[in-house]
């Protein structure tokens, strides 16, 4: 038996060597990561990443570079390469960015924090005025995690607020946090609380200040579930590291292998969720029923957008029956989106949706259901058009669970 085993090992090794030479084992010899680009001409291209800088991207086997302004999104790897669900702790910023990081102190009007899944990365400090809130103990259940984000973005109270692990809620003004104790001024007196008993902290929304940049930015999704908006002009790629400049002024060194996707903001592509609509209206199925106003970059329930098992950062959340209209002013060439029922809408929702250009229906999906995969719209020509209208209407079951997401809804110049 021993000689036969030795022959098998030799043949296996020889076969692997031959296959490698023939290019049949690319995973063993390819050093460059594989990427997919969707560009502002509506084309999708994939290949090995040959070069990337703050101005352009080049893919192996292609004859031309893509300027970042001509890219809608760049994805590292396949669509199955999803970011993790947020775990442990998270920080939300005024502009909607989410960092899977843990706050450790508040000093000199800055929140100090450490990355949770990248412990080797240096600690950092965020301007407190850019922080909407944080969770020190994220629940395991997705629904509970979503509830925290919804609470942070919907609250209007002009004060700081803390939710404790024992269920109590206290509010006032957070004045400091150091050495395991957080200080709160409430009703004219100071209160000290052990940080170990605090679950979530929300900051006064009236004091938030994170100006929206006017230049080209990347919305970068990391594999730990973080999403950060970076200034392209102030960021650099050095070998396998992105030396990133965040819109808050914080700098990070992010390895490229930690990045899942990069969406381009303020290039030739314009996301509908970054525009103010001419009109948005909703008519409930029954008179006096709940109103469901359109949501930007969230589902209509206020939760993250989720289609096909993915959480997506850009898009519109709508409910039947509703319509939203945008002024195109003849400035765009085409429109693209992915539409479907949000994954978090339990039950047997059914809906229809359509796209109208200057009152003319150019796309219709007559039956959206939970059993269907999300529908990727064809590239819709809007050359010279004045109005774009998205509609969501009742399906066979009225308006029950009709939470429709238009994800990555984008106009291409």
C-alpha cells in the first residue's frame, strides 16, 4: 500500500503543477483582487485590479482607465462577499455613516473610539458635533439593532439621552466620559453613571454639524459592516492601503482587503436619495390609515434598506400607494435602479411598481412578492427628459407589508 500511496501523491502534485502552468488554477497564482465596476455609461465590467489611485482605476485586460467621476460603484469580489452584520457596538454619524467601533471616552469635545473587528488599527477621535449617537451593547437580534438606528435618526428632543442596560432612560447634557464614568448634567445638577451600565447614547440633534462636501467622495462599505464617506481628493492609495480622509477630518489607514464596495458621490452619477423631489405623496388603502412617507437611504419603516439578503446604503423606501417625482431639467442621459420588497417586511406583501418619464410609462413590474429576487431595471433612456416619476401601487393583498425599496436608484449624466 505504501508505494501505491506515494505514486498517488506524486501524480496529484504533478497534475497541480501542470494545471497551474495552464492557468487553470488562477486562485493560486493571481495576486490582484477581482473587482466589478458599474460605470456612468451603464456598463458593468469585471476583472483583476491592476491599479487604483484617488483619480482612476484600471482593470486587467481592459484598454482604458476609469476616472472615479465616471464610476457609479466598484465592488471587490462577488456579490456574495457581503459585509458582516454589525456586532458588539456601533457609532452613527450625523451624515448617516456607521462605524462598527466602540466609544471609550469623551474629552475636549471629541469622542475617542477603537475599531471592534480591526483591533490592530489605531484608536481615533471624532469631533463630537459629528456624532449622532452610539450603542455600547448592540442587541443580537437584527430587529433590535434596527430599532436603535431608527431611534437615533428620528428623535427630535433637543437634549442628550442615555438608555441604560436596566431599561431606565436619563437625559440632560453629557459633559464628559473618562475612566469608566460618564458625566451628565440634568436639572441643574451633575450625575455620574458607570459606563458599564449604559447601553445607548444619543446626542442633541440640534448641535450636530457635519457639512456636506461639494467635491467627489467615496461611500466606502467595509467588511465589518462599517460605512464611511471619504474625500477622494485628500485620500491616497499606497500599495495595498487606502490612506483615507473622512469628511469629519479624521484620517484612517484602511487595507484594501477590508473594503467591500466603493460608491461614488458627486461624480457623473447622482443618487435620487441625494436629490429633493418635486413631489412625494402617499394615499393609504383605507381612509384614515397610517401614512407612509417616502424615506431616503432607509426603508419606509425607517430601517436599513435590505434587498436579496444585502443591506444597501443608497436608495428610496416607499409604500403603496405612493409616487415621487423629480425634476431632471434635461440634464441626464439614463436612469437605473434595483427594486423589490424589503427583506424585513414580514408577511405576504404584494405590490406593483413603475417608472414614468414625462408622463409616459417606460417600465412596469406588475407583481413584486417576497418569493421573487429583486428586479434590476434595464438602463432607461432619459435624454432631454423633464420629469422622472416612480410609483408603487397596491397588489393582490392591498397595502399589507408593501415596503418597496428602490436601491442604488441613480441618474447618469
